[in-house]
């Protein structure tokens, strides 16, 4: 007998023998349990059989299933938040739609239209440029005003590119004299010849994280050139002898046009911008607290909404929409949408080749956006003698384009903002890596030169 067997017998005889735990056979499995160590397939089959037989599954969920349920719940909770974020981000567009709906039902009386237009064009635009003057650093504005290459590049697109494309579209559409209203065709040409928007593109550029200072500089230059270039381009495109130009009267001098436009620019753009720059230089802390911390800079967006409402209020009051055939109206809307998309696509594609993304966004909002605030008085003064109905139809494409550019520009701020952010992160990463490499090279060369020389080279 082996020593192990002897010791085992001695333990049994003494009554102290206890069998080993692993020698005990496991209790038989009941129908509601799965043996420990069973394969995963057997576990799943057992759970399915329990569910089919009416038994409640009390086994714990697998980690992957638990994570899937949690992620699904999070996704359900995120949808309302995403929708709310979209509403907050596009509040301007929503309010604009409400104001246009109100203008279609209730208008300012005809006797008060001229007073309303004067107050809105001067007061609302002045508020926008006063806030821009208070929130824009003077040095940044001066630097952007000195970028003459960008000015030529942008203004050439604002006038030559947009006007030539719109004239080409009108020439293609004018083959059928019985289809399109001639006043609408002239209105489409006028849209392409107008200068960039005075205040709208500034707000959209800042919303898309573009170069707001460049936008203000370009808007100022473009509207200074507007009375000369817009009238010259309109004279060029309407003197071709096309059949749709037969409704236009003979144009005389443009002295009244120049006087009106420069008066409006001086009182509503230059003076408020200068006053804002003076105030921010004298009271910088107070201005920062009022416009940045208290967020009163949002007043510029509300002022722009008033300008848009005023435009549509005048159009609905003059029955400009009711005097146009429905097929002509639909055609004009789609043509204007196509023009905006073509203009902004060409602008982004050409600007991205040599400008930063912030500057590209600014130019992208400068070229396709047009100002009816200058277009309406220019056409009124140039085409004196037209009937009121013809004047309303000529101005109708400008009014429609105001809604088109506002809608599309507001929606495009989302992808443009993301596009600009993708450039900022790699740029900051490259700067950090460059600084880190400089520090490493300085540390490795510290045993070859004194510390004061290394710090001097770092500063240099």
C-alpha cells in the first residue's frame, strides 16, 4: 500500500476524513438554469426555450447587448436635442419666414410706404454698422482695407462674373417671346449687376466664422463703386436691342442716382461705422461688456430682419406678386436659386486656390449676395416713366432673390462653419508640433551654447 493510501485509511478510521470539494459532482441542472461552462450557443438556445415556454429570463444581459441598449437610448435622447440645436442655429431663417407671412397679410398703407422705407433704410442699416464699428478692431479693419489684390479679385466677381452669367441666362430664356414677361427678364439682369449686400453678408460671414473685417471692407468698397458700375452695366446690357428692352424708357443723366446713393451710404454706413470705432477706442471695457458679455450685438440680426420685412411689405402692398403668371413666377424662383448656387460655387472654387478658409468664406458671401436697398432706387431713378405695374415687376426678382439668398446663406453657415473648423485644428496642431520641435532642438543644443543665447534665439 502506498503512503497516500495509508494516510487515507488512518484519516477514515479517526473520523476526520472529508472528501475533496472538486470530487463532489455538481447538482443536477434544473430546466431553468444553464450549466456553468456551457458553450455560448447552448446559453442562447436555453434562453430562447425559456422565453417560448413562458419562463422569465433572469440571466444577466451580455455586455455587448447592454452597451447596445444604452447607445440606443442615448440616440433617442439626442434627436430632440439635435432638432432644438438646429432651431436655435437657424432662428434667423425661421423668424424671417414668419415676418414674410405677416407681410403677405398685413401691409403698411401706401401713403406711409415712402416714410417706412426711408426710416428702415437709414435707421436699421445704421444700427448694423454701428455695432460692427464697436465690435471690430480698428487695426484689423485697416489691414483688410489695404489688401488691394483681394479687393480687385472680389469686386471683379461681384460685378463682371455675376452680371455676365445673369445676362447669358436671360439671353437663353428670351428665345420665346410669348413665355416670359420682359420686365422679369430685365429684373434678372439687374440682380446680376447689383453691388454686394451692405449688411447681410457681414452677419452671415461672422455666423460662418469667416473674416468679418474683410467683408466690411469689401462691402464698403463695393457699394462705393455701385452707383458707377451698376448703372454702366445696366446701360450696357439693356442697349443690345433685344425685344425685352423695348419697354424701357430712354435713360438720361445719372446725377440723381449718385446723389441718392452716396447720401444713403454716408449717413447709414460711414458715419455709424466711424462713431463705433471712436466709442470702442474711448470705452473699450464698456463696449466689450455691453456687446460681448450682454450679447447686444444680436441687435444687428434683428435690424436686418426689419430690412427684409420692409422689402416684402412694399412688394405685397404694390401687388407685385399678383400681376405675374404662375409659370413665370416658378421659373424666376428656380433661375435665381440656380444663379446663387453657381455664383457661390465658382467663388469658393476660385478663392480656395490662394486664400485662407476664413477669407474664402468672406468672399463666398460677398459675391452672390445682392442689395435691394440700392437696386430699388437705382431702377426707380434710371427708368423714370415706367408704369407702376412695370416697375413692380422689374423689382420683383430683387425681392425674390432677397429671400433666396437669405435662406441659402443661412443654411450654408452650418457646412462652412464645420469646413473652417477642420482647417483650424490641423493648423494649431502644426504650430504646437513646430514649437515642440524647436524646444527639443534647443534642449539638445544646450550643452553647446549658453542659456542666455538659447533664450535670445527663442525670442527671435
